[in-house]
């Protein structure tokens, strides 16, 4: 999603001022939502005590 929004921003040949701001706002919203989801899932997994699951979740989110 983030890459798609960045692509749209780069492809604007004559971007209206508001379009660039709108795309940047969407990127910030997406990034914030992803960070909150990462924190939530990590906290839930940490409560389980399953070390293998913790490692898998950490690997997935580090890739993102």
C-alpha cells in the first residue's frame, strides 16, 4: 500500500498542491496504523510465552 501511494506521488506530472499533501497524509496514516498493529500483535504474542511464535512475529514485522 505504501509503495503504491509513493508511486502515485512520483507519477504526478503536474500535481495539484493538495494532491501531494493528500498522498503524504495517506502514507502517514498507513504507517501509523501498521506501527500500532505491530505493537498490538507483539504485545499479545509476548503474553503467550511462546518463543517460536515471538520469533516468527518479530521476523515478519522486521521485514515490513
